[in-house]
C-alpha cells in the first residue's frame, strides 16, 4: 500500500486526546468478553460498530473494510481482507489515522505485552502485542516474504497493524497483537 501525504491533517477526536493525556481506558471497552468460536467472531469484525483501542499508541479508531484488491488507501483505519484466517490486518496512514501509532513507535513507547482492544457492538476482546518489526516496503523479513509472517494465517485470533516509516515511506512498521483468550 502506498503512503502519500495528500490529505490534510485532522484534529484529534476527544476520545483520542483523552487516551494521549493518560485517561483510563473507557469503561465501554473493558469487562466484556467475546464468546463463541474465534473464527466466527473475527470473521465479522470489520464493519459498523467495530472500534480499535490501543492506549499505549494513542489510537482510538473505527475500522472500515478495505477489501482485497488494493488501491489508494483513504485516511481511515482499513481492514485488508487478503490476510489469512484469524489475522485482522489493519492499515492506516502514518501522516493520518495511524500518526499516533507512528509517533509512539518513534518515541519508543511501544512494547511487547501492551494490550489493545477490539470492540464489536457490545462485545470486546483484548489483544497483546507479541512483536514489533520495521521492514523494507518489500516486506522481506529474515528472508521470508510478507505472506509467511505479516499477513499469514494465525492459529489464534490476531491483529496486525501496518503503517509507513521513513522519510520516503520506504519502510513499514508492522505490529502483531494476539488474542489473550
């Protein structure tokens, strides 16, 4: 996915500002467990009522369906449906909706073990960061193509975040989160 700087910067929503300023995780995101089979719950995760919250990165966003064909990415958090089973692959611009994620990575604030939440309607599932990688835009990591480690199928429900990195956007920051349940 190409990273461009053609859209104007937007003001941070109030909820995002609260997270950045250290406010507690909103009550609507905690205390609710996702029940049922992981595959069924995750298959329906993109669409109306889906929210993603990653407090350590300052991200509070609604997730939209991008499809599998590619193209120009709007300034929205988009779920790329080409990823393998159980892997919710979320894309966002480093200058836009994932700017807080980009800036948190640049400031060294992202760590393995940090928790993020997906809210689907009234159900919430927690995910923990399992790894963070910066790779060239070719997605090759230790000789493996992106299909083998980034957008691959996963055994447990996972979220993979991707945004651009570098002065010419020649790199990608990719973060894998895995369900705690």
